[in-house]
């Protein structure tokens, strides 16, 4: 490792939930674009009525329909979750407190000495050496712990697979076009059996292209500089 500096882009969006005043955990986004922790929204739904198929946004009172009447059917704010992960990892990297190794058993007393940006794991000295010996992980970037400098810049934590909201032992792999939500393999066997599915990566690519086209159209739709002058002069 030639450099222990970590480049982290400062997030302009608050990473603290407006309901619990703590870092977001499993953040969900409402149609009004406000986000809250899943556990916080479950409390809100319970207060508003368990039988309700929608809930009011705690911030703006906008009505948010609940797919299948459940809070976990709302859109996962994966971007916000990743930013929270970056922030918590950053605090640990720069902290001088002892951090347990993520790969060792709970009975191990070996503290972490490095962080793997690709695996998002804290490693003790033994696991760190093993990480550098294995073919699959030999090229992973490792960051030494112990108050190292953290600077602004691009993301330093690789995006991790997203667990399914209904089956936390599975990761989401598909997009259900009927329900418009991310699902795992078990979802299609149990609750989305006859629905149309597509790989979520393809949906993302299509959405990016659509956004690029929309942005291009917005750039083309420029108001002539003489438009306001014509109005002021009473011209037709």
C-alpha cells in the first residue's frame, strides 16, 4: 500500500433520521422524496393504524401508499444507506479505539489493523495477510487504521449487495415490473410467482439513458434572451 490517505466525498445531505435523530438504518424513501429509517416508519404506521394501506409523511403530511400494506415495500434509499456506511466506516478508520476483526470469531481478541474497501471488512493482522495472499482479494485496496488522514474526494467504500427486505439471507437480483420493486429469488417463488421480472442492472441502465435524454431536452429548451425584453416593450 503506497498511501494510507482515504478520499471521501463529503455528503451534502444530512445522514441523521428526522424521527430518531440517529444515523439512518435501512432508510426508505417515500413518494414525496423524504426518507426515514424502516423501524421509524413502522412505528409511524402503528400509531396511524395497523390496517391502513398508506401512511402520512411525518415531514410534509403527503400520503404514501404502502405496497401490500407493509412499510418494507417502500423504495429503499440505497444511495443514502451507502453514504451512512461511508460515514460510519470513516469514523472507525480515524478512531483510535480498538475495532474487532470482522472475519474472526467472537472469541478472538485480535483487533482490526486494516479496512478492505472492496469487501467492506475490518481485518486483524492475520486476516489482512491472508487477504493479500488469496487470488480473489490480492488486488483489493487495504487502508491501515489508527487516525489516518481522511480527505474529501470520491467514494472509497465499494457498493455492497443489497439484502432483500423480506428475505434478509438473500440479495436482490431482479426488478418486478408488476410491483415496480427490487426482489430476490425467493420473492419470485413465493409472492411474485407469476410476475414479470428483469435483471435490476438492466433497469438501471435504461433509467440512466432516459435521464440523459431528459437532461438533453432540458438543455435544448432555452428561453431566448430577448423574450423578457419583448414582453416589457409590449411586443407580440
